[in-house]
């Protein structure tokens, strides 16, 4: 139990650090196509959801393997945590920008950290209670759908607000 809790705390640090570094990786890789599938290629909210999703997915695979025999509910719990944490990013962002009427950089960082904390807290608690276990296939399926969506929408985003890069002006969008 103590090792599991420690691994979860390490996971929080891992996701915050790797997610923060991932923010810059696409530019550092000189816009490498494959790197862009797993890291943000622009400043849209959708692309920033990858900052939590892929690092937590990677760490979850490690923790699931590490504790597969003593914590039988980690698969469902961590899949649920990944989904909730990823979806909290746009929820918190659109809520605070609606209330304040503007985007604040420090709030954006806080959203990423808060979403990471909540996702790992939920994963930890649900791993101990096994409340997600009956829905394991659903949670795995939803994670799979998100992977497909991230890969597909990275370079072919739908014309929806969540996919818009706020750093591109309306004039640039109409005059490429």
C-alpha cells in the first residue's frame, strides 16, 4: 500500500514535468510529424489536453504493470483518471475564461496541475475501492477513442472552438 501511494505521488511529478516539457517538444523537434501526434502542435485547448493525456497514459502503463498482482483495479481506475483529468482541462479553462472574460497564463498552468492532481487522486482512490472495475472495458475503450481522436485531429482538426489556435488571428485564418 505504501509503495503504491509513493508510486502515485511519483506519477504526479512525472506527469507535471513531462507534460510541461512536452509543451515545447514539437518546436524543439523542428515540427516533427510523429512528435506532433503526442505533443501540442499549436496553442488550442485540444492540443493542450495532450499534456496530461499522454504522460499519464505512459505512467499508468508502468504503474499497472508494477502493481498488476496486488492492485487488481488499477487498469479501470487509471483509465478513468486519464479520461477525467483530460476532460477537466477544457472544463476548467472554459469556465474561468467565461467568468473572467479573458485567458490568464498562470491560471492555465494551474489548470494543468489541478487536473493532474485530481486525475491521480481519483485513480488512487478508485484503485483501492475497485468501483470502476465492472466498467473496465468501457474505460479502456474511451481511452482508445481519445488516442484515435488525438492522432486524427492533430493535423485534421474539425472547425470547432476547442481546436482553434488563439494565437492565429482571424485574418490569418481567412488569408493563408
